[in-house]
C-alpha cells in the first residue's frame, strides 16, 4: 500500500521524511511525496495569475527536489505536485486516488520533541478517513531505522484499535505495548483526608485498566501474525505531559491513538484525551479514525477464520 | 469465624495501608515540600469559609454579644483536638482520613463509628454550607439585578419554604465538576484564602463604621449557658483545622511545624472570627440577628446604607463557599471509596469511571443525599449535626491517642502531643463540654445515627470486611 507524505513547499519538515522512510521501510510500502499548491481562483480563462502560479509550481518542485535529495534511497518514492483548495484536501485527494493507507504529516512550529498540531495538521486530522501519522518536531530516524515497538493508547473501548495496531505490529515484526495514562492532580489538602484515598483511587483504576488490557492482549495473542511481544504499561503524572514522559520511550517507538468515539464514525475526530496524548507524545503518533480501526480489526478477524 | 470482639478490634496493619494505596510503587514517601508558611495557609484556607458566613445568625441569638467568648472557647477546643489528631495521624505512614487512622490504630469497630461521624462532618456540613451559599446567592442577585429567588424555592420547609433549590443546584454543580475529575489546586486554595480573608477584613473595616456601644450594653444576656450553647454551633466554623494534620508526611520537620501551623492557623482564624463577631454584635441590636439571611452582607448593608460593600462580600462568599463545598464533597466521596475498598460498605462506592478516574457512582450518590438534606433541612440543625459529628470524631481521636500510648508505646510517631496527658484530657473534656449543651434533638439524632452505623457494621461490615477475610484465609488455609 502507498503512503502519502505531505511535504510543505517551503521545504520545512525534515522530520516528516525521516518518519515516512521509517514507516515505509518497516511495512515495505512505497512513498508518494506530495506538495500541495493553491488551485487557481477564481476559475477564469484570463489567466492573470499565470506567472504567480508558475512560480508556485516552481517552488513546489524545488521543495520536492530537496525531499528527493534528503530521502534515504532504500525507500521507493514518487513525487507529485498537487493543486487543491487546501493542503489537507489535496493530500486526501491524492491518497484516495492512489488507494493509500496512510497519510504522513509533520509538526508545525512549537517545542522540539513533541507533536504540535498546526492548522493544516488539525484539519487533516479532522477530515481524514484513513490513519494519519504525525512526526514530532525535529524527529530524526537513524539510517535504516524501523518501527520496533507499537504503543497503543489504551482505554476501555479501544478494542478495535488494539487489534488493528497488533495486526500492523505483527506484519512489520514489531512488538505491541498498551499504554494507559493516569493523569491526576494533587488531592486538595484542605479536604483533610490526605493523599491516601486519592492514591487508592488511582490504584483501583490501575487494577481495572490492567485487567482490561490483559484481556485484550490475550485475544491479540491468537492473531495469525502476532506482535513480537505484548506488554501493558501505565504512565502516571499530574499532567498529560508528565504522564507521557513517565512511560519509557525508545528510538523505533510509534504511538497509536484512536479517534474519539463521539465523532463522526468514519472520520478522525480527536477527543480531548486523544488530542492531549497526541500533543504530548515524544514519539511519532499515528491517529487512527474509528471507522478505519474497526474495518482493519474486522479484516484481521475475518482473515483469521 | 472470629468472635465479635476480635472483629471489632481487628486493626489494619500500617504496612498494608501503605501498600494498597501504592505509596511504595510511587517512590515511597512523598517529598517533604511543604513549609510552615504554606501549611499554615492550608489550615487557614481549610477552616475559614465553612462557617463564619453563616453561624452568627444562629449563634448570636443564643448568647448575645458574649458570642466572642463562644468563638474563643470553640477555637480552643478545636486547637486541642487538632493537636491530638496530629499525633494519631503521624503514627500512620500514609495520610488518609481519620477513618483510615482509626482503622490502623484503634480497630475496625471504632473506625466504623468514626466513619459515621465523618459522614456528618463531610456530607452534612456540605449541606449546611450549601444552604448558607443559597442565602448569599440571593443577596447577590438582589443587589445586582433586583431579583431574588422566591422564598418557597430557597428555604427549607421549617422556614416556610418548600425546597432549597439554589443549595441543590450548587451541590449538583460540584458533582459535575467532581465527576469530570476537577480538584482544587494549591494555587486555587491560595486565591480562595485571599478572597475569604479579604471579605472578612472588608467586613471588619466597613462594619466598624457602624459601631454602636449601646448594642454591647447587655453583653451576656444568657450567661455562661448561652455562651456554651452558642459554642456548639460555632464549632462548625472551625472544622477543617485538622486538615493540617493530614499533610504531616509532606511537611518539613513535622515535629516542630505541625503544632506550630495548627497554632498559627488557629490564632489567625480565631482573631478574624472574634473581630468579625465583635463588629457584628456592635453594629446591630441583638434582636436583628434572628432569622437574618446572608448575615454578614445584611449587616454591612444596614450599617452603610449602601449596597456595594454588601455586594462585594456576598460575591466573595458565593465564590469561596463554592470551593469549600467542592472540596468537602470530594472528601466525602474519597472516604466512602476507602471504606468500600475495605469492604465496610458495598463495592458500588469504589467503582470508577475509567476515563475520568473518578468514583462516579459514589459521587452521584453522595450528591443526591446531600442535595436532599440541603433541600429540606434548616441550617441550624445541619450545622449542629456537623458539629456533633466532628466533636465525637475528635473525642474518639483524643481517647485513641491515650489508648495508643498505653497499647503501643513504641510505635514510631512523627509527632507527639506536648504536655501529655493533659492535652488529650483537656481535649476530651472540651468536646464533652460542648456536646452536652447542644440541643436535645441533635444529640438524639446523633445517637440514632450511630446506632444505625453500628447495626450496619454488625450485619454488613464485619462479614464483608476485606481485612477479616484476609485474616480468616490466613487462619484456615
């Protein structure tokens, strides 16, 4: 399957290329690096903006040349310039035409080391019917880097996501880890009950969530190509940032997050929790729309039978 | 099967408490990060706001201007009990509610009684505070928009109303926040302390302009009895002072700082209360206190003939009482959570919502019960019930300190009460002194409630006790 890579014509975003290469190498996919430029508007035969558009195309082609130079040559890639009314729309059109299974985009400005959602990536996330991979700002993969471990953000109702992530992890030879995050602010001392009751609450939650995680992992174990290893982990913190940092991350880690269950079924619609996980992730994130996760999970189950 | 005596006396090992709360998995002891100043601030923040906005209306008619002595007396008892509580709390490695401390040090039966008292200290006091809030909300609406919620819908049946709707709305708002996982941060607490202390100082400053010594002529119309009776209700406004003790494990040098913080908070709070009370009784005649709503605001309005100080005070009260209610209901849900984990009450109370990490069923149940109490019961009864619950809990704690010195003299304690055994004895005497002057109905209801709790323990708790099951498992493998 093809992976569509959104590469900004301004030539920023080396992280996107590193992430795309890592994903394509792991999955044995080819890349379609795409630069989107604005479509002519208004649609008039006068072509008063012909020179401007020629310049845009030139800039986009230049950007793609840069991408070609930077992309490791062990990954097959094609390069296209696309005219569309917006960057997200252009990328999704290209993805649909080529039957792509994944769109890769970069982070906009913001702190290095985290995924930051700009207007383009946000809109991409909210309108994509297929999974979207986001690279943290400044992400770099070593030459030949592969996905070593897939971490799925686990909560109740993440069953399909886990099955889908497990299937992909199994195919690329990575291990699977389920991560849940306990974000609790300090209990108010003025309540006069100290810290123990709140810790007991967190502990009870841990028991519940780990039991649910283990049940899901048992199911995943019986996949045709199960992941290399199965683990579950919990990150604690007073904020999402702390909770995500509490979990250990390595090179080759990818975090998979499901879209909210309340949004339109087919599309990625980030819930507030998912969005916080995405924003504070120190590793590349793949956001999977609920519809896509369910479809993948069903295919996996059907393939098993 | 263990005998009833063994069941009542079985104690939860302290190490088990530490383990089950995950104290060890999260790097053991909490960092000792709280300074004396912060701790005192916590004490002040936890204490002011639960009562001073509402007790004068109830207490002054009982004692006259001598109410200031009631404040001093109640404060003294509160200080003594808080110091005893600090010793008990410091004997247990993790900080919990007095229910957990009692379970570790004094046994299951006592813990159950303490829990029954805590339901009054938290649940019923939240209802009382919410009723007070509805009065200030009405005052604020009146001053800002010239609109008040109809009497029928903002008063309990005993006060010619039908149902106190604003109080219930407040509790449901708090419930929503707690279900979503809100909790008061240290910063919010600091802001609340500023607001609370600020409006009290405003009251004192503005109220002084209405000083009329004639109002103080009949200083103690009901004598010592009146002072003591008033102290019973006023004790309600000192609840929260013990919160200082539960922070023991995070405090630098607890041996020195715990008692100091309690004393600093106590002196600050008592001084403020006494000044507020003195200004209030000097500003208006005794007869005006009876049935006055949103007391402090009303006095300011009468004194100045101007609306703005009353409005500012009402706004401050509305904001700060909101935060108090939130924290109190939070405390109640977590106490019930701990009890449910121990098997003392049904597991319903320790069910969690996995997304918000909050005990949603417990929170909703607590909010419904408190709403009903706040909707139909008058504030003086709620305040007295809170007082008696808290007093009995502290009475038990003070006795517990002495029992523990006998039964476990070598138990490591982070803090020991000074002047032992005088301090706990004075504390016990003080509690009894105040309790005996509460209204008969309060005392009867309290005994009834304790009986219910003990019956509950007899028929449910002792059989379902997680500790009991564990011990039985060890005895007959």
